[in-house]
C-alpha cells in the first residue's frame, strides 16, 4: 500500500531496464517541493554523467527515507531487495574484521534503483573494483571555514589551477553542493592510499605557500575561521565525498555540479540544483567527459613530499576510523 499522499507506485524504463518507484509523490526537497519522482527524473536526465563519475567504484549511499529534513542513513552495504542486475564490490574493514558489499554502478538504472531505496547522495571511493586498494583519482577538496566566503574559495581555486598547470596536470572542478569546491585529477592506479594522501598533502602545502587564504592546521579548532582548508584527507582509504552530479541533502536540492575553470569566478553554488542542471547538461554535455584520458602520474608530488619532509614537514596520521558501517 502506498504511503498516504505519496502516490501510487510507477514503473520507469531506464534504457533496457525497468525500475519500480514507490511513493513517487513524496516530497524530498521542501524548498520548491521536488519529489522522489523528480529526483529519479533528474538522475535519468544526467545518467551518462553520473555513471561516469561512479562507474566501477565502491559507493556509499546517503539515504533519506522521509526526505532530506528527516533521518539520514549512511549505507555502506547494498540495501536488500536489489535486482539481480545490480552489481556490488566487496571491501574490507580490517580493524573490525568486517566486509561490506557496496553498490558498484554500471548502468543508469542502478542509480535510479538506489533512488527507489531513498538514496539522495552518492559517495564513491577514489578507487575501482578491479583493485580497491589502488586509487585512480586524486581529490582536491577546498573546504571553507565558517567565516570564509565563496570569494575566498574562488581565490584558492585560482591558485590550485595555477599549480596544476605548472605540474602539467588536468584538474576537473565541480561545486561541492555546499559552500566548497572539489577538483578531481585522474591518476594511474600505481600507488596505495597512503602515497596518494601524502602527495595530496604536498600539493596542499604548495598552495598554502602561495595563498594566505589557506590554513592547513591539523585540528579544525586551530585554523583561522576566515580561511580555506585544502582537505588532503579525502584521499585516505574509505574517505568519500559526493560524486559529480550527486544531489545533496539540502532543502533546495542542490547538486555537486561540474563547472569549467572559466566559470568559477561567476558562478554561485546555489545556481546548480535538480531544477537547473538537466538543461545545463543537455546544452553543455558532461564537463568531466575527458577525465579518463587526462592521466597524471603523482611522482612529482611525492618528490615534493620528500623535499618537505627533509625540511621538517610532516603529514599527520589519521585517527583509525576504519569501520564496517551499515
């Protein structure tokens, strides 16, 4: 029986597959009243882009069973009841001697089925199923402190772009869907998480040297509240952030949207929602479409890390947060 006011189930044809969507009229995003069906339609409209962002990666799901103003569930394990065409990849959590079979997207219908299971946000690993211990994506997360502005984030992004250009690396930026900015760089899967995090920290230190809006103090309480943290920790094992095109759990249904470097100075994070991104995608296509062809070896960054360590710099160890999750 359908929930009161949530509508009768509908069947959606996604390519060569059919997904049954229950409670399609349930309001998920109260600011404009978008529903679960609107969310499914959004992911269908940008299907190729979100599949490219998720393909073959273990993926944590952020589920909101009653909409984004209700309970949020962080789901590592694939929810029960998946069709036989939904793939998974097994990941391990050694500290607890646990494993989890996580969603491994291969088709737009996989994403829409996850929406049926109340998923709003998709948070993939930066490694793939073929070798989950070897990242193929370096993530630069510009995380503003409470008193930092979007203008501060833009300024730091300009320095990030400058340093990437000097390295000969191609960065693919996107809004975070909040107040920050992410930049992804494809790398060969030749190193483990520790080396990629170490390389990311060396890059962050170089950005900090060039920009007084950056503070890399390890503890949040020690950072200047008007600065931006270049969060190299997002490259640690089992640390995930919302993928390109992921909707975020905000009342206005904001999207983590790919942008061009030229757009950053003029765009605002609130510009990108499930109401605006499909038309943008239809016009511009996927701005991250070339990411798999733009591969950068991190050896120069590891040389920077060696240099910095000779000069006394350290990369702080992360607390052991390894766990099985739901």
